[in-house]
């Protein structure tokens, strides 16, 4: 009897060990699956965060350039033309037809559960810079020249920021001089909007221009990302 009891006990211990092994294996498999899922989730978050960071950095670099140049600009009337001049989607009036260009891509807007294409997406700008005739190293360099009446003297070169289509689904923001010598400031541009104080919805005071740049891109998973940078820029003689 004692022998049978010892065998039964050993059999019970072996059965319990097998059960414990089965449970342990299941727990390990579940833990491994949760770990893999967590790592994949972290990779997705990291990919999206990295793409968002790149998008934000590009937009802010472009805005630094835009704001810096507009701050040196001002309100002026030269040769019967008033500056700064704002126009929509590459279609200026006749006085500024030098700056006309093909319309950029206008992206649909999602609003209140509906999708529609706005009539206008971009408001581009033409502006002047003051003359500084003093060469580097000379006294007065870096200080704008004035005319006989003490008013700022303006360089006749027309500077502009425009949005140009570079593909069926992509725009870029360009800086130009007399509508030439294009320099790309940002790619993946969804919209670029300049508003003066008279424009509907503008927050700009009478001495400033409101600027808004929205860029778009995709992360490694193909998800669309957007970033908007805004500024209100006081002009030099505002």
C-alpha cells in the first residue's frame, strides 16, 4: 500500500509539473505576442512622430524666411502700383501680370463630415525691399536709404512668394525676384495665405500682414500628416 501511495504521489507531481509547464508556455507566448505588438506600436508612433517633426521643421524654416523678408518690406506706392500686393492662386491683376502663373493644386477640405474643393486656397504676395546703396563695410550699410522727404527709398525689384504646382498632387512655395530666379522654400505645400487687415477673417492690424503656411506629407505607413505655421508680421513702415 505504501508503494502504491508513493507511485500515485509521484504521478500526481508529474501531472502537476506538466500543467505548470503548459501554463508557463502559454504565458510566455502571450507575453511574447504582447511584446511584439507593443514594439510594432512604438515603431508606428516613432515613424509618425519622425515624419511630423520633419514636416514641422520644413514649415518653420520656410516661415522664418518669409517673415524675415516681409519685416524688411513695407507699404509703398511706386510707379502707380501699391505694395504689398496680394493675389489669388497665380492670377494677379494686369498691373502685376508679370507674376501670373499656372494655378497650383487646390486640395479638398473636410468639414462637418463633407468634402469640398474651395474656390481659392492660396493668397500670394508681391512686395518691395528698401534700397541700401551702402556696400558692406561702408558707413550706413544695413540701414535703408531715404529720399529727399525722409521717406524710405524703395528698390524697384519686385519680390514675391508664390505657390507653384510641381506635380498633379503637389505644390511648392517659391521665392522669386521679378517673377524669376525661383528658389524653393517648402515642398508639399497645401496652402499659403497672406492677408492684410482688410481681408475677411484677418487678425492682422493695419500695419501688418497675417501669414499662414500649411504643408502636408506622409509617414512610412502612408498616413497623411499636416502642419500649419502662422505669424502676424509688422512691416517696416507700418
